[in-house]
């Protein structure tokens, strides 16, 4: 730790040996800031889709729907029979038939609020909530076939799996984006460092002739680029955090995109971005410096 | 300390010199003369490892240059003070910091501040210490380069036309400094066209005068 602090404090003489170069300094700060800003969003996307995948996986796995399509005179009887079957099925925590109001609310987005559901041949829906252990879907279907022939069990498997798969892939893409952002930052800082090294060829030559070792020459460049990346990334991450914080709240709009953001301790994750950017800059500049210095005597 | 054994150097396919044998032992004093383009500066660069010999062996403080790493070469250069012909400096740093640069790279920044002031005063740059190198005249740059070359009290001093841009009085002061350092046991090699400087030195010290001619290093005649 003391070595890191000593390094951060720097060697004023070594730092002064290399003149500040405006172009590479601005490029590094801008790159770090822009990449940190993007990294905050990639991180937010990754965390949000992770939450979404977990929620969908758990919520949809815990519920299923029974749809009873029967002639109007048989509908009430088959519904009652199905409820009795469900009440004796292990793994079913509760089974609740949807009321006409609830069915109307479900159809309202498509047909408007005044739909006369009582007069339409709409199937009766029963919402089933499972226990954590779940039920035997094949066995339940067989029993329902006998007691309520018009009942169709939808355990959400058909559309749950693609949804969870999509959310999981989105999370992976968010993480991949973070890796690509880090790689792009490293590439940009390497180019900026190489430009700075080339622009200071005469300085390096003079330092060499008076006996400077590679580590001394590299240190001035590496420390400078690392601190620039740290500062730029801190600004970019802060702006990104503010932008994420200003997104509409999930409980207001309820949609997926408005759920993009951080929750609880998740707000601490972006704090990691500036030190990571500094680490990337340190490694990239050091590699570029030693490679460049190794090319000549 | 510095040994060249059967050294040849070619540039662009043309041989500049060959068969060069030279030893800079502690306390030795050498002048190197020869026509322009004969290879004086190249020979000096071989002596501090800026160039690598085409063939032959160059040893710095016992280490063969063919196997020496960059960091070890840097350490060796701290034991060699070089006054370059074109006096390169860090143009963004004041003269005093340029002169103290070898101390800084050796991790001894801040050491001997009084000695630094004395040295700057001795080379007559007291008033220019805070100026930037581009603001100095040719002679002032030469003196600053000399001060930088000797600040680490090196064991060998190599100077390439050190009096090329300075007046007679300053060249005599410079010579006195080099003679003084030589009496302290430092090896000195000066590449120069300045016959007056050579004669003045020979009056005070057992100086060996070498000449590059016909791609060979020869001992110069007694007329020098």
C-alpha cells in the first residue's frame, strides 16, 4: 500500500523531465470520461437484466394459468371441478379464478374498458400459485382431462424459457460491453501514450544519455496517463451515475427500460470504474512505454 | 575502464574505421583529432554505448557491450560524463535543472545543492541558471553541458568539440577543469580540432594525441 501511495505521490523530478503534451492529455481524459460514462450504462444494463432474468425465472416458475373453455352452461361446473382438483394437488399453494373485473382489465389494452365480458364466450382463467417444490404438471393435466375436459394448463414454460434466455443474454452482452469498453480504453490510451513517447523522443534521448533507466523514463509517462485516466473516468462515471439516477423510476412506469439502473448496494459498483480505468491505463501505458523504449538503445 | 579492441564501424555499407584499439585507463588524458567526417564523434559514441561496433569488442567498466542490457548501460553511463557536440538539453527545464538532471535520474535529486550552485557559478552561468536552454548562447550551452557532464563526478569524461562555441578564456577555464578532474584520476578523452587547446593541455599533462586518418586510429605526430 505504501508503495502505491509513494507512486501516486510521484517523483517531481521525473514528472518534470517530460513536458506536458496537450493533445495526448486531452485525448486520454476525454477517452476515459466517455468510456466510463458508457461503462456505467453497460453496468446498469447488466445488473438490470440480471435482476430481470432472476425475477422472471422465479416469478414465472411459481405461477401458472388454467384456461377453461367450455359451453356457457358447463363453464361454472368445469371451473368448480378444476378448482377441486387443484385444491387436492400437491405443490399447488393456491388457485384463484379471475373475476369478470380482472378479466376485463386483462383485455382492456386490446378491446377498451367497456368490454361486456359476461356476454362474450371468454374462457374462465384460474391463476395457480405453486409452492416452492412445484407440482407435477403431467399428472395434473391427466386429472384435469378427466374432471374438466375443457381445461388447458399453461405452466408458462413455453414463453418463460425464451424470456429468461433473452434476459440472460442481455446480461452477458452488458458484461461483454464492459470488457470491450475496457479494451477500447486500453487501445486508445496505448495510442495516446505512443504518440506522447514519439513526441518526446528527444527528451528520452537526453534522459538516456545522462544515465536514466527505462523504469525512470517510463514512470513519468505511466503515472501521468494513469492519473489522467483516473480523473477522466471519475468525471465520466459521475455524469453516468447522475444520468442513470435521472431515469424514470421503475414503479412509476413499470416497464423494462425504466427498470434500468442500480438498486441498493448496486449503486456502489460504478465507484469501481475509475480505479479500473486507472489500472487499464497503467498497464497499457507501461506496456507501450517499455515496448517503445526497448526498440532503441 | 573503457576498452576498444579491434573495433570497426560501418555506416550505410561504408566502413568508417577499423582495427581501432583504445584503452581509457584511470588518469589517462587523450585527444582525438582528425578531419571532419573521419569518425571522431562516432568513436566517442562507441565509448559510451550510443552506437554499437560493427565488429570488435567494446567494454565499459569490464562489461562487453554486446551482452549489456539497457539498464546496465544506463548505470555505466552515470560513470561517464559526456559533453556532446550539439549539447542537447530538456528545453522545457531551466538550466540549473538540466545540469542537475544526472543527479535526478540517479535518484540523488536534492543532494549537494551547494555543490550545484558552485558548479553553475564556476562555469559562469550563475545568472542564466533560471533561463531555459533555448535562451542560451552557443558558448553558454557548451558550459552548461560541461557542468552536467561532471556533476556526478564520473570516472571518464568524453567531450566532443567542447571548445567549438566558446571563447579562448572560457576554453582555458574548461581545460583547467578537465585537467583538475584528470588529476583526480578521471580518464579524459576530448575530440577536437583546437590545436591551441591540445598544446595548452600538453604543457600541463601527459596527454596522448590520437588521430583518425585513412580509416585507422593512429598516434599523432610529435608536432602536436
